[in-house]
C-alpha cells in the first residue's frame, strides 16, 4: 500500500524531501489530484509516465506557486499576463513558448517547444509548491485511461505502489481538470475545456477564442502532428550502429561505433533513464556535420512503447 498522510507541517516537509530526491508525490489541487514530480529532473518526469502507464508521451503541466516563478520557464506574452491576472491562482493552464534556457526537462514538454503551466489555488497545493520551491510536473494522478481522481483514496486505488506519498487534502472542489489554452498562435485556442469557460476567457482577452476540435482547422493538440517531434536530420531506426557521417543514439551495451558521434540513452538498458534522456539527446545529435541520426533498437516493453512511438514519429516521412 502507498503511504497516505493528511496535510500538515510534517507531511509537507516529507513530500518536499521526496520531490527533491526525484520521487513522486500525489497532491490535491482544486481540480483533481496531481501526480507530482520535479519538472527539472528528467528521471522524475520519466517515472511519472511510468507510474501512470501512459502508452505515449503526452506533455505534462508544470505547477508553480506564483507568477514570478514562471519567469525562468516560459516566454510571457501580453495575453498571458492578462489571463494570469484574471484567473490565477485557479483552474487554468496556459501553453506558452519555453524560455530559452527553461530548466524544465524536455520530457515534460514531450519534446515540444512549448510548456503548459498552471498556478493552482488549492491551499494544500500552494503549501507544497512553496515548501519545495520547485516547478512540479503533474498529470492527473490516475492510471492511464482511467478516471481522474478527486480523493486520496481514488489515487491509492488507481496508482497503488507507484507513488511514494499521497497527500490527503480531502475532496477536490472543482473535480474536472483545468482549461488548457494555447497562446502560441494568433488566435488563442482552448485545447481542453475545463474550470474556466470560453466566455470568461473571451471577456478577459477582448478577442475571439477558438475551441480545438478534430473537425476544425484549429491548431492540433500535440502528439497528433508527427512533425512536432521530428528533428532536422533524418532518423534511422533499429540501427545496430552508425553508417558513415551518421550520429548514433545507443541503448544498453554497445559494441562501439568507430568515429561516430554517439550518445547512450541508458548504458545499463534502463527504459526510465532512456525516456528521461530521449528528447535532449536527439536534440544534441541533431546538428551538422552529421547526415542523420541512427537509433539503436529499443525494447517494446513498459516505457519502451512511448519511446518507440516518438521515435517512429521522428523517423516518419515529412
Ligand atoms: O487540472 C489539471 O490540469 C490537472 C491538475 C493536476 O493540475 N492536471 C491534468 O494533467 O489534468 P493531464 O496530464 O492529465 O492533462 C494535461 C493536458 C493534456 O491534455 C496535454 O496534452 C495538455 O494538457 N498539454 C500539456 N502540455 C501541453 C503543451 N505543451 N501543449 C499542448 N497541450 C499540452
Ligand atoms: Mg489526465
């Protein structure tokens, strides 16, 4: 059974210690319970995907306690300032461009140039965020494909031993997830309806807000466009080694690649470590003078499904 503790000074201190160690802590927000990990620690972020059993990497929302904590993470826009003032802290998530030296792991963004950020209003969430001083990546604290949790018991039922600590702050006040709004294109787009309505957003912004649906031409959510995850160089999968001029992305023990620029996703063959390194290493190898990136075979188990999904997209015809 997972450890469930009521929110008090001791449990918050323990939660903060665990998060700094890269462990996972489930915590209440005003929408649903989140499964939190240190957003700046790729291993912690990889273990979030693993704990949820998410079959592909769907980008995660980063939570902070106050507006100025977002400065290092994202590029502010005028609209973002307006919405932040109107609806934070609260059930709204903004998708913005990552700041140039954004410390959040690329896996948090699932390799995208954007980052989803939110300032929750729930006092227990605020307490935790203030205690850690870290940006916390947190999807809903349920097993992938299952209902979102609105009590600590739901989290324990859904995630069992896959979470190091569950903070019990009672039932969530809102009970549906935050509104996700993408501010990176000319027209703001609601990617996921939630606690803040389109009308509220339009009134605050003084402009039209589109709602994403598969049948409109509104910008898509990530994970649907293969090019989103594609590096500049061509990618060759299931490669036992690099050909001339290729860079090599290895996994596990390799026989050496004479001359090739090479990085290893996980020398010990650990899929969580590989997931944590995937996007950053792809980027590092995606430079001239290489002619392409050859990638070692990755096992199709556990997080290997998500890694292979992204690799397939990266290698797909553009
Ligand atoms: O209320 C909530 O938002 C809860 C609490 C814990 O804050 N969190 C939550 O996270 O619902 P999750 O992972 O279950 O849903 C996050 C949604 C997904 O639909 C994801 O695709 C979208 O936000 N998202 C995250 N980052 C994005 C990005 N960079 N661009 C577009 N969409 C993004
Ligand atoms: Mg969810």
